[in-house]
């Protein structure tokens, strides 16, 4: 997994280059915390399927 990820930031309302703030390995896959360098908005991903930034 890379150290950067481009994604839309809902706070900045623009495409941003998020950085990986932390990561660990779980039984579900790698858990990574991502942060926007401009506003500090963060979200979590676990493996390829779980993404807390996705809307329901």
C-alpha cells in the first residue's frame, strides 16, 4: 500500500492528496488511517472492502 492516496475531501470540497497517518494488520486486512494535509479530515480503510469515507 502506498503512503499517499488521491481522493475527494468532503471538508475542502476538492481532490486532495491524503497521506497515510498510521497502519496495522488485522485479521480483516491492513487497517490504514488517512489524513488530509490541508484540513486534517481523516478516514479509515481496512483491506480493499471497508472505507469509512464512503457514504451509505
